[in-house]
């Protein structure tokens, strides 16, 4: 059975040594997040992940969810009890509004913890994960009454939430939504339609499930401008605020899917269910979008998480598995063979994953910090800059971390040879689970288009210019530090490629948007490399400072950090030039081809 | 349900227009392979694949194989009948020795057909595929008596074969094999041990199963020099040559695995089973290796096949699925949305796969042709050169076609959005099935080491020098042809990178083999790009000649061919420089890292 150990120390290094989270203690909620408190919270979350959630990951996959004849859904054995433990720990509301029972801690901590939960048990972690989405939507757009009704129960974990967007004929293009909302005369609506791919749509973990549903009010304008957001509880809250009468919404079936079998992916049938408008009429899509950044960051974290847990197990296997001999002669001559970690190709794979994971973890926390600042800073300019950065980085985090997270899970599986293909060893589950993160919450092609088509040009390129400036300043500030040159020089080269690609779009895509579309995925990954490289620059600087200051008893950790970063610069960053070359060829060859010639 | 259409026309274009198979009609077996005959055979194989095998692919995956209480194994519904049809068609023995009932046709045709079979139903196609391996082993190394006993039954498909190499503690490192062979006094041996991951180890398709088993004769030298090859039939042939007494070998269990559920992957227990030595004592590994090229080519074909079938379905979906609008304005304004094939990013993905598939098909046929020449040419020099080329290209075909084949299946799945993750649509099965091809028959890291550590230096680099010379000559011969420059110039650039990488190994890996190991996988893929690029050069030249000669009524096909090749050169070939950059950084960073620091 695979194992998992939460990277608490690495997370603390990032929060304390690299990003200096204590510098933010003027923000609401951050004053409570003292170094000791952060360490205690992360350690506790790590323990929960390792001891409660990880042991249910493989069994949850094998058992899956069952839809019963009465349309109820049973989650895998142990999930109910684990959820109780989770709920009692107050984990759902860690960063939620204290006014409704949340702890108001930085969402950055939530992001850190989400990695642990998702690595330990992705399918399980999605149940409370979806609740957080519902909390965010209602917090931002719900009426006072809606907040009082739903937020305390969602934040305590007594109830859970879902997001209902997709229909059989529309996923990406929500303008095609057909689910209908008809005013029922008392201020509410009758909701009718079918939603598919609804994660955690029905289950047995909570008394009530709060569905947030996109639908079209009768007579609404066509397309995305006629979509509204509704809250449709499985049980209508009674006068005391408890789960009351059963609403006309039910799980029609559970999808048979490639992975995340422990999470019920439901077809949800709304048959005149009572729903209440959230926010304004016809502005449902905008309401959805305001919470999209957090949700997409969460999916990016899933990519990192599967990469991390797959990596940990691959390392353990590579140290244990005896097979063949080192290329330059036996390393353990008294054993029948050397462990496979002696082989450079095995180390190449492991370091490719490790150097990604550590930078991706940094990028997640850095982006989440921007999110916290954007919501909590007193200064408007500061909020704006942080919001710019978060908006810009979100599609990168979602797209790159899930694409690479999946690739890494595949590479980690490969370390096991034939055993990697066998269910018993657990590696193939990481691959199957990781796969969905590239698809949902906006398929990665959509992330790339969001980056190139919306985030780049927004406000005259303000966000991207600020990002380039920040990276360039970092390189300049450290240009004279010889020890940092193995990091800053490749980073500068990567930044050059990214700026050239950006310039190419400015010159070639304004009049021909297909030139942007044709390069969008390459651009997203090029951007990701530079962002990850920037994280490595910061980590290397922090590690060198700490080593210079006496290393605090962790010379090995800091040396490994520096070596891992060097590997990233040598072996991963060179890809930027291939991305630039591809982008610069433009769209013509692919667009000239008639559709029937494919 | 996914569909499949065998690429018969594209295969004929390669055999006739690109490689001019008629030029080989002085070789035994080729004289029968007239253009009409080839077309008839390929069409028939295509029909079989499309109509008999493809419809059983998804049901076979869902149903899987069952081990019964008596240790017998039941294959999925329909497999028995399909196998009967397959056997009656004489497909097992298409290229086998006519002396034992084969048709003696070029193995190149076998390779072409294997793509169709494997694309239609990879799990099914492995049953006869394993028989071909057993036929090859016995043809090359069996005694006359063994050949007479087993070959006719294997070639007719009445019996099937398996290869038994792996044990729980050894896969790559066969020197660790423990399965024991004890002479039983009458010239045979008692074989005892456990073999794992035995594809088609037990099933209900044939009367008898002929296991080829690696084992260690009591008292044999340690390591790979003490391994012998045995034939161990499930039923010992009786005096009439029919399946007689049951031998002491049985399926202990079927592995639960990620994919190819329709093929029984067995743990095989040998409990003093009677076996006969094949070839010489202690030279079993050499016997295995002589048939490895064909087997690895076959696995490379599986990578191409899954890529092709996934591609075909992704194209169909991209033409049908209405979602969003083209970036430069609606293409089908009367419909609620445009088909997603209007999007450059969708086309980029589809052309990435298509441009790989067509070149990979060419590379498979080109390599198989070299194989045929190496076995059948009258001239020794010609045989030697062909054997060099086949040996060199085999790890490239196996490693690159399966790595990329899997990646392509993942990209094709991505085109379906959420539906790609749902079993019903069939795309996730292609991904799960394709995954094994990167692992078995020598994991791809081993292919890369085989290429760099054995195939490159062999005979003073004779094979690789000849390959470079061949590609360089092609470029030179066509250097003045402006219409070919979009193909020859990037090919030359790729060849330059490959030659630089080869030179780097010569300068840096002789004394430090880790420098070769650290770059081996990148080198394999760099080699693959140049080989595929060379195929594109040849295809482009053939397509342009045919267009110039009047196009023979297929201007669209030839134009699409040229555009697809141009895409490959613009978007895929630039990767060679990133591979070279990575290779040139060497092994030091990764080897300096202590094993415990990972």
C-alpha cells in the first residue's frame, strides 16, 4: 500500500524563510497566524492526512460510491467517520468569516493544507472542497438572509455544498445552458433541468447538501447574459434553520469514471425544485467567475498533490528495489543487485518531479498569499496589485500544475516497472485520479485561452508587466551574487523567452486572434516555467542565506534544496526556447487545413 | 462507443509510394506480395479489425478475464468466437515459415496489420501476438523435433504461446531469476518457480498453451550466464502431436491492473512441470534477445495504434461537438455554437497527434522492412546493414512510439472535456491500455539505455554512422528543391542536434558512463524526432512527386499529407534543441545528491 507524509517542514520553509509570512501580520486574520500557530495547524493537518485520510485512499478507490434504489448515495467505508473527524477539527471553516463561525485564518493556510488533504485522499478531500466553493459563492453574492441560513451550517461542515454548471450539451460554453427557472410567486423559483458531472452531488456525509445551480430564468436573454445563480438545498431549511422538507432534486445516476471513485460524480435531476436567486438576475456567470480563482487554485493544488504523493512512493521504491548494477560499478556489492536509485535515469526522473513539486508548492502559496492580500489589505493599490497577480497566475497554476502533476504521476508510476500497472501498488490510482484535474474547473486549453485572451490584455497588460518587472528586479538585485548565478542566469533566459513570446502576440495576434490561440498552451507552459523558475530563485536565495547564517541544524535539507533547484535550471528551464519556437510559427499551417482533412 | 477505421490507404501510400516495396521483390516471400495482393490483405485485415475486433474492445475492458476455481481462465464474451475467425483467416502465420504451414509473406505486412489489430482491440491482439513471439523463439532456437511438434500448431493458431521472464523480485535484471530446472533423467527437466505478469498465460481460446520459460538449471553459473530457455507446454503433446497430459503449470491468479483487462495477466506457478531445453544450456538470455527486436517493434506498434484510434475518435468529436465560437467570429452562425475544431488549440492538439501517427507508421514499416531485409536478403552486406538499422531503430520505435502514443491518447481524451473521463465514451480506456506499452518488453528507460549504451557503440558506431549518413544524403539530394525546404531544413537542424549530442557522449561518457545514463532518455527522444522527421522528409517528397504527376485523383489526401508534415516540422521538431541542452548538462547535479536527500 502506498504511504504519504505531509511536507510540513517544506511548507514552513516557504512560509517563513522564503515568503516571510510574518510581514503580513497587519492583515486581518494574519495576526493570529504566529509561526507557532502555523506550525501547530500544519502539523495537525499533516497528521489527519497521514493517519485518517491516506489509509482510506486505496480502499475508497476500490469500493467506490454506490447509488441506492432510493437515489441516495453511499460513500466508501470509513468516509463517514473520517468526515466526522474532519468536521470536528473545524477544518472546513479555517479561513471562513468568523461572523458565521469561521476561524478567519489566512486562506494561504487553507491552500497549504489542501495539498496535504488532496495528496492523502483526493476523492475524499473534494467533499469539503466543494463546500468551500459554496461558502465563497454565498459569502460574496448571497443575501444576508441566505448567509445566515447557509453559511454557519456549511462552515461547521454540518452541511456540504456543490456547484452545478455542466449539462450534457454544454461544459465550456455555459451560454448554452437549458436548465430553467420559473418564478413560483413567493420570491423563489422552480428549477427544472439536468446537470451532469456534479462532484459530491449526493452522498451520506452530511444532513443536507446545498446546491449552487446555474439556470436560465424564463424569458431571459440568450447566451451567457441570461444565466442566473440559484441556491437549491436538498432539504429546504425549516423555521429553526435545520434540514427540513425534501426538495425535488435527486441523483439520477453515478458516472462510471477513470478515477476519483471515492467521490460521487452525479447526474442531478432538478424536477421543479425550489431554488432562490443568488445575487442579481442574469448575472450568475459573473457570480461564478468571482469565485473561480480560488476554485482553480484548488484544482492546481490537486495536480501538485498527486505529483507529491506519487513522488514519495517512487523514491521509497527506488531506494528499495534491487535490480542491476550502477553504470560505474556495484554500489552494494554484498547485495544481489544495487537499488535502482543508483541509476542516473532514475534520478533524472525523480529530480524532475521533486524540482517541480517544491517550486509548485511555492507558487501555490505565493499565489494564495496574493489572494489573501487582494481580499484583506487596507490599501486599495495593494489589493489591486495582488488581485492582478492572482488573476494572472491562476490559469497558470491550474493549467501547468495539473498537466505536469499528471505527467509526474505517470513518471513516478514508471519507476515501478510492471508493478506500477498493478492496482495493488497504488501508483496507477494516482495517475487515474490526477487525470481529472486537467479537465474540470475549465479544461486546460481553456486556462491557456483565459491567460492569453483575457489576463494578458486586461488593463493594458498591467498585470503581466508588473510580473515581468518583479522577476526582472529579482534577477537584477541578485545579479552580482555568484552563488546565485546558476539560478538567476537561466531565469533571465526564461524571462527573455517569455517576453519575446508576449511581444510576438502583441505584434501578431491583435489582428489575427488565431495566432494567440495557436500559441496559448505553449505560452501557458512557458509562463509556468518562468513562474516556477522565479520560485526557485527565491528558494535558492533563502536557502543560501540560511546556510550562510549557520543552517540552523539543517544543512542537508538546505543543500538538497539548492541541488534540486540547480537541476530545475539545468534540465527543466531549457524547454522555454522550444515553447517560444513553436509559438512563433503562428496559426497558419493549422488553420489552412480543412476540417474534413484531419 | 468509440469507432475505428483502419488506415489502409495511408499504409498503402507508405508501402507503395514512399518505400517502393516492389523494389524488394527479389527477396523470398516478397515476390508474392504484389500491390494487388497487399491491398487485398490489408483491406481484409482492416475489415476484421473494424468489424470483429473493435466492437469487443470496450465490452472486453468492462468484463475482463475471470480465473475460475479450477485455475482455468475465461476471456471476455465474444473473444472465443473472434479468435476462431482470426485463426481461420490464417492471420497468425502470415509471415511464418511455409515449411510449417506459414504463408511466408513479408513481416512488414505483419507489422502493418498489427497496427490495425492493436488499435481495434489491444487486449485481444496480444493473444496471437504472444504466439508470434513463441514462433520466433522456436524457429530460431528450437530443435528440429521441437519445431515439428510446436510450430504447425502455433502457426495455425490452434495453440498459443507465452513468454515467461519476470519473477516477483526481478524484471529488468533477469540475472536474478530463481525458477529452477532439474534434469529428470530422460532428457527433459522439472521446472519449478513462480513467474508474474505473464500476458495470455492462461485462457480459453486454444487447446494448448506453449510457455517459453527462462529458468536456471541446477548448478548453473550465477547471473545472466546461468539462464536457460525451456519450452513448457500446458498439455504435453501426445504421440499424435495433439494436446495430451496436463503439465504441472497453472495460473495462480490474474492481476488487477490499470488496463488491457481483456488480456489475462497471470501469475504462473510451475510445480515440477516438464520442460525441454530450447537451444543451448545457459544461453537462454541470448535466445531471448534474438527475438527481442521483433517483440519490441510490436510494442512500439501498440503505442502508435492507441494513438491512432484515440485520434480518430477525437477528430470525430471535435467536428461534432458544438461549443463556443471561433476566435475570429462565428463559423456556423445558424447553429447554437461552432464545432470545436474551429479552435486553433484544438487543431494544434489534433495535428500534433496526426503528424506523429503518420510518421510513426512510416517508421514502423521502414524498420520492419529493414527486419525483412536482414532475414531474407541474399547479400551478406545488405543483411548486415539492415540488421544494424533494425537494431538501432528498435529501442527508438519501442520507447518513443509508446511514450508519445500514451501522451497522444491523453491529449485525445482531453478533447472530450469531462466526457473523456467517463468510461462510456471509451477514451479513458485508450489511455489505460496505452500505458502498459511504456512498461513491458523492457521499460522505456531500459530502451534508452539499450540505445545509448549498446546500440550506439556497437561495431565502432557503424549503425549510427550509417543512419546519420542516410539522413544527411537525403537532405543533400533534396537541398535544391525549394518546395521541400520546409521539410529538409528543420530535418537538417534536428540532425545537427542529434550529431552534437552523439559527439557529447563520445567526449564525456567514455570515462563517465553516468553522463550517458543521465542523457539517455533525452537522447532516445531526440533520435526519435530525427527519425520521424526523416520519415516526413520522405513522405513529403513522395507526396510532392505524386502531386506533380497529376495526383491520381487524391489531391486532398496529398495536400493534407504535406500540411501535416509542415506542422510537424514547425511545432514538433523544435524540441530537439531542448533535448540537446538537457543532455549537455551531464550527470553531476543528479549524481551528487545523496540517496537519502531525495
